[in-house]
């Protein structure tokens, strides 16, 4: 447990900002806010570094042939009868949640979308430039107070409607630093920077409105990482004089290791828990990444790794069973489709895919789902309204579920095609180019792509090269083939100007290099302002 006292960190003298404070930024990085961030950083940084080192050690064990399993030392937690704290009133019904970055227009549209919840994202759909992060905090502060507005270059005015979605915020993961801010000479944790600023400026205002400070927690790999978040929550609440348990957090189960510790993660956060979520794209990426050195774990084309494949269905069923046993919400995954206004037939086909995906989720027992575009809110809501007449499905126990280690580790079969290879290269470069320009949520070929889908793209190609995979037409996947496809795709799609040359160079390195960087954002972040 953390041992923390207010006296440790009353001075914020150890915090330094290494970036410009444009108009409005100083209102976010006040002296009091800096002292609060310093308190969090000094209390947590050693533990964070130990947990990151533990990730590296676990990867060594995986590469030595060890496979993940349910932890014997926490069996008593899995077998005991306990539940999380009661769900707050404004989180009882979460049937449709919309997610998106923290730019001003997006925040207004999302809050007005008709979704029950809006997850404002500092993580995978946000390119973490200094401007994006600070403006995002300013935008959310105005949204909480109801004063946010936006006028487009064409003169269209955007304001909040009379009824808005409940706000949740996703900070960045434990693995990321905020390079523009140091505490005692070390970069501050990006997770604490994002969480701390939002909580400091908005917790009291949210409580006064009858809601609360609600969060999504990304990229966790163990219950010990959830324990650190719980300690952060307790410290933050104590510092601001807010009762413990006011914060609520939903954890994204988007790593294969976390899938073996879902009970334990809920237990660590049980006084602050708002459930678990199936972060499907990052989960697939994690499966590839963690088993990247195993030739028996090579995945087929991304398009064929669908949610009906055994390892994904097992993960979904186990998550729902686990959550409902603990009286916690089990949230479904993202519908990445976006409306196709210029082609009614293609639009209807896309909407039908969304309906089928959401029907699968609600029938499985999920309590809600995600969409990435306001136009999909009514589509998803219609499906959940028809099959979920109550506010949630906590009563659906899923006692039929029996998930073993082998189910979560079952490798799906299927072909690796040249079209799949080209899609990975094409989408990865296009997404990374936008990210390098400061845009982290990008519509490409009528799908909303974010960092998670780009991670799947680059990790699949790296894995295919590493293990000498062959395409369905017989060609071996080699570095030379990938580099020739990069050149062909860049030329055919006229991908030039902007940040395309840098994006192609970085993505080539990520796909073909001897080493495998844990996250592409760690590499690309060095090129962001």
C-alpha cells in the first residue's frame, strides 16, 4: 500500500513545465494544480516504475515458453463472495456510450448525441500534443460547467443541449510519460497528468451537479496496476476533501494478461469500480504482442479475426460472467463504422454490420456498448432497447460459462492474404501520418481508426515477417516485400506531403525492425510537439 501524507508534497517546487503556456493554459496549470500533480507524482512514481519493470519481466517469462494462467495466489479472491460498491444513479443505464477525442466540437456533439455516456479520450483517439492535452482539459472544464461553445469557420454555432450524456474521462496508460512536465527532474506519468488535472478542476463541480468524477482506465496488465490506481484515487480524494468511493472507474480489459485477472482487478477497485469493458482492438494487439515470438500464435488477416472467434468469444463471456457475479457493468466493444452519406447502399450495409454486432453483445449479456460516431447512437440504442428493457443486464448471471486457460489462448485459423497485408500497410501509414499532425481519431475507408487498430496493423506484419508467413498466393512475407508494398501504396494513393514521408519511415521501422517497440506511440511521441 502507498504511505502518503499531505506534508510530503505541499510544495510544488519540484514540478517544471517545459512548454509554452498559451492563453488559457495557465488557468489549467495553476499553482494549486501543480502542487496536486506533484503530490500524485511523488507518491506514485516509484511504484509505477516497478510495475513497468514487472511487465518486462513477465514478457521474458512468456518468451521462455511460459503461458499466462489464472493466478494460484489469488484463487481465494476469485472464489469468495463479494461485490463492488453500488452503482451511482447516473451510471445505472449505460446502454450506448460514445467515445472520442477532447476537441471542442467533438465534446459538444458527443454530449448532445443521445448516448447515455460520453467517454472523453486523452488516450488512443487523441494525439497527445501539448496543445491537444491542455486545450482538452480546458474544454472539459467548460463542458462540466455548461459554458462550452464552438463556432465553425462557416459560422455554425455549437452549444450544449438541455440533456447531455454522463461524462467519463480516459487518461493515458501507465506506460506513457508526459514529456513536457517533470517532477524532481523526471517526466511525470501521463496517466497522472491527465487524471490529476481533470480531477483537480472538475471533481467538486461534478459532485455539485449530482454526478461524479468517472474514468476509464486503459492498458492494465495486472491487478497490481489496478491497485496503484485505487491508491491514487484514495490519495486524490483525501487531498481535496472528497469522500472515498466518489470516484468510479471502468477498466478496459484490453490485454491478454488482464483477462486472467478480471476478478482481481474488480476486487482491487471494488469501492471505486464501475465495471469492465471489452477493448477488442487492443486485446487483439496484445495477443499478438505478448506471443510475438511464438510461431504457433501467428494470426490471420485482421478482417478475419472477428468477435465470433473462439478466443474472443471466451474472453467476452468470461468478462460478462465475472462482472455480473460482482454486480458490475460488463460493457461491450467499439463499432468502428461511420455513416456513408454519399452511398445509401453502402451505408445500409455498414449499419447492418453495426446492428449484428450490437445484437451479439446484448444477447451475450452486455450492459451497454460503444460507438465512435453520433450517427450510430440511435442504431445501437434501437438494438439494446429492443432486447434490454431494463437499465442493464446485471441479472444475467451467465452460469453456463466455463472458460479455461486454453479457451483464452486458442489461436484462430485463417489465411494471410496480400490484400490483408496491403490493408495493414496502407491504414497504418495513413493513421500515423494524421497522428503525427496531431489528429488521433481518423476516418479511413468508412471506419474510424485509432491507435489500437494501427497497432494491430504493424504488429501483424512484424509477426508475419518474423515467422516467415506465406500469403495465400504463395509469396513469403519478407522485409523486402513489405518495403515494396509501402512504395506501391504510397505511389498508388498519392500519399505525399504532410507527414507522410516520416510516417512511412516510422511505420516501416515498426513493421520490419529487429526489435518490437511495446507501443508505436512511444516511438512516434518523440516527433510530436
